[in-house]
């Protein structure tokens, strides 16, 4: 048994201000996979207005989950691995730790590397045509030679920034809000001009041949499930960042304002640019990079691609590299250092061939459904325990058992209920897998806690 007050915290660690939290998630919103996700919404036949409303409602949920689950870090200086031990037990924390820190993070790590590499490849082919263009005709493991060079280069850049940890990340993210604002507002103005105006944007429908979802409720559930699936990994391990907060109030204000501000711009820019680009290209296009590639002005093209690469890098380091390295360090009981964890995660992400995850517009949803099914139930337990802590019903100074059976049982049942969407008979639930697992695990865990409270009161 172990007490949480026995954990040694680095009280001299770099402190993060509200501005740091405001900027840190800006890149996590405006990145290539997220724009591909919105393209997927349009391909499903969901109207632009419904997408905008649903994204903003989803942003409220995301901000609430991030700030609430971050309280254990900012108030008690617990990192993610310690928070897991408090909720699941010393040995029980291994299961959700592997889910978040190993499986999900490395899957996301590889996907973001590939997305950034596609953007970098466009620049390299223009700057080094004699080298890169002949390599484009050579294929290896499903990826051409020029894309392999871009992939490995962007992979090395991610490792370098990951080595620097939060300090290196803060130096990058402090410039992202200005760059994002300038770049995506400019792209939106171009898209409005190319499409013929705002009315064209709002009335546009993608010609995808897929079923059209017209009701607000169905659209909201589909988009909320996908948006939370995108954010469920950083939500689960946000205490790795909030443990360095100057105050709980600071991280709450910074994250809440940052998330909502970023999503207002994201909702408007993603719809405007994707639809305006589709009108400009005279066909429905869901990939932002393909729209940018069609531009004639090289300098503008390079600026837009550069900002996308920067935001994708920021997302990967924030949401995947740093949490994975910390979790590997915790799981190996500090036998692996943080930097060794970065290297191990980077090597594994090569083996999973992440380019297979963005083959077409629906691939991203299959990927997100898997992520949500694994981590939605875990987050539900962490958030409920945070609420218990705020109400004085859970102490961080308690003795930690080897296993918290109620939490583990709730998560396992929640995961199985989420994965049921992959069974053909229950395929209708596939678009709501995270929400299903979140609700099921929350209900079961709450019932277990209520039963325990009733048993304790009867003694």
C-alpha cells in the first residue's frame, strides 16, 4: 500500500501560466487530421450549419472535461500515472495506462507524423524537384519514396521537440495563435471569394453518395462522438500538464478560453476552406492539403503548409509524445528515462504503418471510434473521482490498494459496450461508440459507489 503524499514532486519544475494553457491547445485544434474529420462530416451529408453548431457544443464539453480532469494536477500536483493509481490502484493502473500511454498515443503519434509528412512532401517536391519527383515513382510498403523522405524528416523533428519536453513545446506554441489567426483567416477570405460568398458555403452539399443525416440530434451525436474521440487522449492525461500550473484557476481559465476561441475559428475556417476549395476545384474535396496544393501562388502555399506542419507538430508533442514518454517511464518504474521513452515510442510508430489510417474519408472515423472505445470509459472514472475529490469524498492521502475493482470492472464493461458497434448486428451504434462507453461506465461506477456508501452507512 502507498500514500500519495509519499510521491516526490518537483516543486521547482517550470510553471505554466494561463497564457501557456491558452496557446497549448491552439495547434491541437488546427491540424491536418482535424480538417480531414470535418471533411468526413461533409461527406456524410451533414449540413454546414449543423456542423458549426455541433462543433461549438462539442467544444463546451471538451473544455469542461479538460479543466475538470486537470484539477488533480493543478490542485494536488498529481501527474497522469499517479492519478490513474488513485482511481484504479497501484497495479490496476497498468491497464488504463497501457491503453492511453502506449496503444492510443502511439497510434495517434503515427497518424500525425504521416499527416505532417504529406504537407512537408509538397514543399520538398517544389524545392528539390530533381531529387524528390523521381522518388515519387518508387513505392515501398504502400508509400512512395518522396513521401518516405518527408515522413522520416518530420519524424526526426518530432523526436527533437519531444526531447525538449514542455519547455521546448512552450517556445513553439507561444507563436501559434498569431500564425493560426493570420493564416486561417486569410484562407477563409480566399475560400469565400472563390466560392461566391457565405450563402454558397452554407448551402453546399458534398456529392459523396453516402447517407444524408438531416436531423440536428443525429448530427450532434455523430460530431460530438468524433470530436470527443479526437480529444479523449489529451483529456485523459491532461494532469501531466496541469501539474505545472501556477494555480487551478489559471489552468481552468486558460484552457477554457483557449478551447472555445480556437474552435470558433476552427468551425468557421474548416467549413469555409473545405467547401470554398471544393467549389474552386469543381469537385467535393475533403483533404485540406489537396486544396492548398492547387493554389498558384507559391509563397502563400508555403506559408499555409508551414503553419499546418507547425500545428501538427505541436499537437503531436502535446497529445502523444510527451504523455507516451511519461507513461513508459512510469510503467517501467523509471527504468526508462523520459527521453528513452520518446525514442521507444518513435520506433514503434514506424512499425504500425500509420499511412493506412487515412486511406479515404471514412478511415478517420474508424480510427476515432477505436480510440473513443478504449479511452472514453477511462476518462469517465477519472472525472467522477475528481468530482468526488472536490466534494470531499475522496482523499489523495488515502492508502492506495493494488486494485480498485469497481473502477476496473466499470471500464472493462464500458469498453466492451463501446466495441459492440463493430459487430454487424449493432453497426447502427458505430457512430456513438465513445458516448456509449462513457455513459455505461459512468452509470456502473456510480452505482458501485452508491452501493458501497449504502453498505458503509449500515455498519
